[in-house]
C-alpha cells in the first residue's frame, strides 16, 4: 500500500510548472474565444486563424517566464495588443498580460513590470481616445487596478521568497559555525592531549630509555585512547552532514554525563582533576549540557597545553534556573614553546560564544589565589514532566 507521503498530490515544478501554466492559460483563453469558430462570421477565416496564432504565442510565452520573465511578458503584451487590434471577437487574452506582470514582479523586476503595464495602459487609452467603443473609461480604470494589484502581489511574493532565502541562509551559516565550533573543540582537545603525552613520552625516552620505558608506554596508551575518542566524536559531529537515507550516528551527544572521560584523559596527561557539584545540576537541556561539556573540555585543554599546572578543580553549581561552570587550576603560566607561525587559538573566544548563544556569559582570567579561572553562567530552560527522559 503506498504511503500517504507518496500518494499525496505534488504540484509540478521547474519546466513542468511553466508548461502547466502556459497550457492552462491557453485552455482558459481558448474556451473564452470559441465563439470566433462557431456562429455567424464577423471576420475572414484567415484573420481568425492568425488571431488564434497570436493567442498561442501570448500564452506560450509564459512557458519562458521563469527564465526570461521580462522577455516573456513583452512578447505576451505585444501579441495581445495585435490581437485586440485585428480581431473582431473580444476574448480574455488580457489574462496572459496580467499573469505575466505578476511573474515579472515576483522575479524581482518591479521596474520592468511597471514599464510594461504603463505601455499597455497608454496603448489602451489611445485606442479609447480614438473612438474604440469596446473599452470605456470605467474599463480602463478597472484595468489599471488589475495591473497595480498583480504587480503589488508579485512584489510581495518576491519579498516573501527573499526573506525565506535569507532566513535559510542565516540558519545554514549558524549551523556551519556550530559544526565548526564542535570540530574545533573535538579535534583541539584530543590533539592537545596527544601532543602533551607524546612529548612527555619522547622526553622520557630521550633522557633515560631504560627507566622511562614504562612511563612512555603509559603515555602512548593515553595517546591511543585520546586518538580513538577523537575519531569517535569526530564521526558523531560529522554525522549531521550525512545525506538523507544514510545511517545516523548512534553515539549520544556529549554532555556532563561524560565528564568522567574528560577527567580520566586529563589524569592520564598528569593533571589531577576534581569535580565539585552543588545545587541542582541535572537533568539539563541538551544545548546547555553540550555547552557546559565543551567549556569544561576546552578549559582542561588550555590547562594541559599552557598552564604548567598539576591540578584543576571543576565546580558545577545549579539552582534550577541557571548553571554555573567554573574551572580553576594552579598553573604557573605558559611553558616555553617554539614560536608559532599560525594564527592564535580561539579557545576562550569559542567558549564565550557558546555561553552567549544560550543567553549566558563567560569570564576568564587569573584566579585570586593564583592560577587561572574560567567561569561560565548558562541559563537553563526548565524541563517539563512531559519531556522524554534523556538516555
């Protein structure tokens, strides 16, 4: 049995939509012009045949309206003008011009639509002045109203589509920035640990190959674990870029529930980490949980790389309405490193952007008792009883 989504009527798009519009309009205009083929003759058959060609040209021009809206509207207006001048039978061919003006305005060519409409009105007015009894002043006024209405509607549609595209582009940009932050945090944190551990292993083996073998083996094991974790998180982060139909990543999004993994990794790098929890720190909204995890992760990364610290303290304080995350260390400042040729890191800036994205804030600087402190305040949206519990 076909699914409701497949059995649902789908409107044509692209060239098919253009063909449907031109064919539908030709059918409507043709039905309104049938009296030129039946009944008493008011003009020769040759003139009637030529006028039917003009009807086909005016309606068929709309097939090209999505690609050449101004040219299509100009051809439709010219064919319609010739039709009304040469035909003895009045028909609804003016609909082709009305629809064409709407399509020109909807394409954003508002000035062109106004010029074409003005030329049509001027030609009609001149015919009325010269004694054309088919169009009087009232009909001319109504025709002006139709033109103004269709151009206005087309302009509104163009503005609506432009706003929709702008919103979509803004959302895509924000998503790219979010993914970039995720990749920076994942890759930066684990590669920093790998760098610290591999440097320590190399130093121990260089100084005393025999005595440092066990310590080097331990450090290389930590490098293996960090690289495996980096690959796992990288796959999970890039999973949002999968195309429709591909298997979604099964790994849960990082959160404070995985805080032990960060402390273990930092411990393997020689940093003693203690976690202090006060107040109500869970369950947290997904966005706040992820932001808190990344802030702690980036803070520990900076400590391992720059602070020359031996211990770090993580304080999590929640009162139900907000979560305060504080990471302090006993570091003595940056160690001597080779001069860098690349751009400076953006860890603190990225953490601050995460906090501000949730309506919070983040401060970072020297701690009063020495070392360095990072303090982030994240507002929380209260969870309700109807929400599905997180796994």
